């Protein structure tokens, strides 16, 4: 299966819609653009984990 590639706009949407990612960003006190650049691997791993069904959405916040 071909791995989906995410761009920073996709990542921004995930940060805005996933409570765990959103809280991590807000806690950092960085601009969203800077936080996304520094945390692409974390965001992409979260996207892969949720879209593959291994964990539920918002798992960073609520576990799962």
C-alpha cells in the first residue's frame, strides 16, 4: 500500500481538529506554522495511527 504524503496544510487541519495535537501546539506557545515545522514527524505519526485504525481520534489527549 502506498503511504499518503501530508503537506503542511493537511497537518494544520489535523492540529485544529485533533484535541491532543491542538493542546500540544497551544502548550508550546509557538506560532502554528513553526510548531508544525518542528513536529512534522509527530503529526504524521498521529495521522497514520488514526487513519489506519490502530488508535481512536484524540488518543493523544484521552488515551486509547
